[in-house]
């Protein structure tokens, strides 16, 4: 599906902060003109729902609010073979089930273009729901990999900078146990980004455990990671000193072998590169080395 075709639908879906407080009737042009009352048991959760965790206390608060003031905004669903599938409003649906209500007012989407609808549902949930960092990253990942949206397209759709989307997706490179602690809000996204500055899984785990055990702030975590990195300026000075030492050796090898020779140094040693320009030239060099 092309990004261009998706963009038109997103214009109808993505709204300003002011619009978010209004009735959902302006969400999509594909909604029916009227609100239908649908049995709660006929509605099924959206498998593409970014939110994986539902805070019990927050749901209880929402249920209490609905019980006192009523449901302000209908849920949004689409018709499927075995009933209806939620597009937006799973928290409201869960709260109503908690109150043992039987029906819910709902807008029903035309399901002719289900892939577009589900794609837009993901974007809406990303914008409107209080997702944790990993849920948000996974939602961006679905938009990127399943639907082929670039980081730039996703950023435009949800009203964020491209670098924000790219940084969010990097969180999925974290080991599972670190992602779990991020979901459970035991560490913040700032801690996670500090951990990602390390390269190997073992170091990531070690840094993460230290953050957890010592209850480090994000700043302290960043400083700890920086301290673990080798001093780059010191490394460059060491290599420069080695270059001064090997230059005479390099020149001597060029003189002996009669060809281009390059000695490449590293902290752990180095390698010798000897150039040859034909098979005969290679045989000549081998003869010199052998002798």
C-alpha cells in the first residue's frame, strides 16, 4: 500500500489536541452517520492494539467516571465475520464490561479497505493512548515493517520528529528483560537510551542491573556508560605514537620488496598489506620473503 494513499486517510484521522477533546464523529469519513448500540459481548479486541497492559486502577477510575457521568465518546469498531472488532476505545469497552453493561454506543467503519483502517487505527492509538515506551515502539515497528511506512511517514502521521521515531524503534534492540522492566516502568526511556550506548548484550545487562540495584538517575546512568567507554583521545594518541614507530619499518619493507607496503596498527596489534600487480609480481615477492 502506498504512503500517498494512506496519507489522505490520515488527514481525516489525525487531529489537533483541541480536536481530541471533541466527539469522535469527525474521526473518519468512513464512519456511519449515526451511532449504533452494539452488545459488548459481540465486540472483540483489535489484535493490532498497541497497548498490551491495562492499568487496573486507571480502568477502575474510568469505570467510576462512566458510572457517574455516562460515556462521553462512543467506541469505534468495524464489522467482521464473528461480530465487531475494536478500532478505538478498548479502555472504554473494558470499563463498561467491568460495570456489567450490556451495550455500548459505537461508530461502525466500512470494512471494505480493512488494511487501511487497521493501519489508521494503529496511528490513532499511538496518538491518543498513554502507551508505555515499548508499546509505542512496537506500534511504530508494525507500521514500518507490516505496512511499509518510512520513519519520515510515521513521524508526519503522528506529529513527531523523524529522529523521535528512529530512537523509539531502537528500544526494540534491548534484551527482553530490559524491555520488560521498561514496560513495567521500573526504568525510563532515558535509562534505556543510556543502556543502548553500549554495544554487547552482556554489557547492556550489566549496566541495567547496576541502574536497578543503585536506583540511578538517567544522568548517573549516562555518566556510568561514558566512564566504561575507552578514552578515544588517549586511544588516538597511542595509535599516533605507534605510527611514528612503524613508519621506518614500513619504508624498509617497501625498499626490500620493491612494492607498496602498508602497516595498519590497532590497540591489539595490526596487519601488513603488501600490494602486487600481476601473478609474476606476486611470485617475485614470495621469492624475496622466502629467501
